[in-house]
């Protein structure tokens, strides 16, 4: 294992391990009990998506061990610039490697935006969590990853050129606030893999699909829930970026985990 364990705020821990290709990956944990792995979105981090606004703390208080990796090219994980470090489905590879590293066999799995897409790729590849949470993700964002990849490629190659207030400008502002590395994020976009409607329909476990009521960045979350035999759709306040900062997101996740 690379790196050492340290503790923040008395209850939050961070550790690191090395992926098969030599990339160092960090993960954070809060709480104890049933494992719940939560994967953050593009340009973000475990801290921004799950920790900073209290979602992990709320869920941990219910008796969960909340495990939150920083994706490669994000947060406290390595940010390689070599395109060879970003083969198709590499984020699913990394999450599966973390599950194996921690020896998890009975766990739940969730993600936001790119994290939700990664969760779906893991399910298609054979991951078997007990329950699933897909947040900030719609049906189109799974069927056609190229559309969103092109959007973010345009942002990363046109930094400083966007009109204030546009979606591109806001995404660039978020990238700057999170300390993102464009040279690492650009090759990551080429790792996205589409999922078919048949593969989505074959997911056979309880799934919470929870997104901001004004969030259509990845298409319709309600349509995604309708394709899932065990899907439940819940709308929370906000759009793709603002829903993360609102307590209703963590509350919806916690409430669903308590009742399913």
C-alpha cells in the first residue's frame, strides 16, 4: 500500500493504494457499519461531492461506512498526463480495484454524474452491490457519452474564451475552484464507454435515481428510473451543479437507504 493513513476532524480518514498501472489513488472514509462506496463527478472530488456539504456525515450517522474515492486525475489521486493511463472504462477498473483492495463483498454503491456513469459501467461488468444510487445522471448520459465528452473537451481546450454566465463558463469556474488539471482531464474523456438500453434494463437490483429537479445535463433522470426494474426516481432542489450543495440530496439518499 502506498501512502499512510491520517485522520481529519476525528472521524474522516484518508488512505491510498496503487492501481495496476502504477497510478496512486486516494480514498476517504467516514463512519462505520455497512460499506457504501460513493463516486464523485467530473472536475470534482470526494470532498466536494460528499464531504463538504454533509452528505457523507448524514449517511454515516445511520450506521454506514461511507467510502469515497478520488477518481484518477481528481482530488488527492494522481493526475497522469499520459493518454495510455486512460484506457476505456479505466474508472470502473479503479473502483473495482478499490473494492478488491478493501475486501468488500457485501456493500452498496452510488455515484454522482460521472460517478453514476461509472457505477453503471461496473454493474454491466458484473459488480454486485446490494443497492445502487445514481445521482445527477439521466438516460442520455449513459447511452451517448460522446455528447458530454465533446462538451467538456470544448471547455478544456477553450479555457478563458467563454462568455460569463454560460454553461461552459460556469464549468470552467468550477474547474478552477477545484484545482483541476486540464492536461490530465482531457485524456480521461476518451475513456468513457456507452451503455446500451438492454444493459440498463438488465440491472436487477434496487436503484435510487436522484437528481436536481432542474438538472437535464445528462438527459432525463426520470426516464432512466423508468428503464430500471427496481428504479425509484426522486427529485431534489437545484440543477446539475447546485443540487450537490443542498442538504436535500443527502437526505434523499439517507431516507431511501433506510427504507429499502
